[in-house]
């Protein structure tokens, strides 16, 4: 009799374990389906992000290259073209900027300071114009175009004036260059007398 009761208890325990295993298996199958759906959603989201990222990069490339190349054209007779190229490095997207004329040129080592001055001004304007929402429409420049030859400064000044008008961008500039002052709407001369600054307007 004791053997039958032992066998019954063992049978009930095994039935309980079987039910538990079946429930665990059902839960695991359900969980697997949910994880599969999540994985597909994540893959779709990643593809959407990749597509949006590529489109954004293309728009940035165009915007940066176009504005800067137009600024270079406005100042130089034989201008460089600025190219913005997005590349993957160390699992991050980086932007390489370089000049092109007949061949690819590193802006900082082979192009001369004047072209870099014009390009850096144009890049500041481009980055401001891409802000959303935009910050105040004021750009402050300290001795812009200091490496640009004096003969090209009037063209640079005219370019600044046109950009200011077209974008509604107020440009405040500190400069010693008379050629740039000639393009200004308003000039304030700052001097120092006995260690104290004074302004004439």
C-alpha cells in the first residue's frame, strides 16, 4: 500500500513538473514571438534612422559646400570649391572638409590663409542658417579676412554686405582694414587715451 501511495505522489509530482515545463515552454514561445517582433521593429527603426541620416548628410553637404563655394567665388577670380564629405571613423560619422580646384587640397596647409578666412566666415554663416530654431540674427567678427590680400578686401566686404542683406543677418565687425570699413553701414572708431578706451561714432 505504501508503495502505491509513493508512486502516486511521485506521479503527481511529475505531472506538476510537466505542467510547469509546459507553462514555461508556452511563455518562452510567446516571449520568443514578442522578441522577434521587437527585433523586426528595431531593424526597421535602424533602417529609417540610417536613411534619415544619409539624407541629412546629403543636405548638409550641399548646404555647407554651396554657401562656402559661393563665398569663395565672390572674392577670388580662380576660386577653390569647398567639399564636405562625411566618413565613418571609430564607429562615428565625421565630416572632412577640403578644397578642390584642379585637385584635392588640404585647406590648412596648401591653400593660403585668405581662402581659409573666407571659407571659415562662410561656414559660420552656413552653421547659423541651419540652426533650428535660429539664434539671434547677429554675427560678431574679430579681424575677419586678416590673411586676405588688400586688393581682395573690397570684394570680401561686398560679399559680407550681400549676405547680411539676403539673410537679414546683422554683422558686427572689429577691423583695422579700411577696405572693409568702406562697406559698413555704420562705423564706430575706438581709440585709447591715457589708458581709457573711447568711441567715436
